[in-house]
C-alpha cells in the first residue's frame, strides 16, 4: 500500500495538471491543510433562460353621437376578441379588461383595453394576426413585452448552481482517478459567486421579429462554487492463505 508521502506527491502533480483549468473556469485544487484526506476544487458553469411570459394589450375605441352607439361598437369588437382568446386556450386569470366611458361636448367616447399574458408565444402570434385581419384599424395592439416569471428565474438559478457543483465533482473524481484514490462524500459546498446578465451586444432598431425580441431579453447566469470532498483510499483485495 502506497504511503501518505506518495499520495501527497501524486496530488501535487495532479494540481499542476489541472492548473490549466483555472484560466478558463477559475478553479484551483489544493490539499487539506490539516493533514486530512480531502480534495478542494472549484466548479463553474453558465446557463441561459429565455422569457416564459409575454404581455400584450389590445385597445378598442369608439366615438359616436349617442352613448348606446359608442358602447355597442366597442362591445361587439370586445366580445370577438375575448372569443378569439378563449379559442386559443388563454385562461380567464391571464386576461384583464378595463373600460372607460366619457362624454365630450358633442359625442360619447367608449374605450376598452384587454391586457393578456401569454404562456405560448405561438398562440400570441396567432391571436394578434387574427385580430388585425378581422378588426383591421379598429383595434390597436401594444408592443409585446417578454419577461421571466419568478419560478422561471428560480429554476435558472438552481440549475446553474447544480451545474457548477457537478463541474466541481467531475474534477474531483478525475483527480482521484489519476492518483489511484476513490472520491468520497462532499464535506463542504459553497456558492461563491453568481452573476446574471442580458446580452446587449445585438441591439436592433425599429421593428424586430419575435425571435429577436426573445433573444434580447434572454437572461444568462453563471455560478462558481467551492467544494471539498473526502478522499477514500481504494481497498486492495486480500486473499486468505
């Protein structure tokens, strides 16, 4: 059985071999300072998450000589828009309707706004195209706002942290393999850094496609963790004499 000096020498060599990783993943490997059998590594990974929600508002308006005419004009279009949304599978909880009625000097003004949260971006495009085709200029559609729901962001942060832990464990396993040892349980796992950003390098002017808008608000996240793992010596098979 190799003595401890041989193990230390081997691990020191392994540390040099893995030094190149430090430049790319900002990782490093050292021995336990208290003489314990452990390996310390850092792990790094990046993940991305596209928006999972889109909010758009439809505005309807009518100005007529009588109150009944103004209300009726908006109500017909409002009912058609609601029907189109329900046929597309949009639930009531994701639809908000506001109405405003006012009298001017010689006419009556009726306004209605439908704000909708879409979970399916394909249905978003279908609904917008249908309403523009059927209602033409009598309906106004606001620019689409893509965003991330809280569960989506929480999942991104969890995934990127777990990915960094997995990166650290793979490195620790490789070190142990190189020196003929077995990787044990994790003793310490600590997330040292997490960063989130949106790529602003590809900005577009004027109108842009749905895919371009989604890309412009996609969130990227990076996580760096520090981990200490126990080193277990491999047991040699003993034959009974």
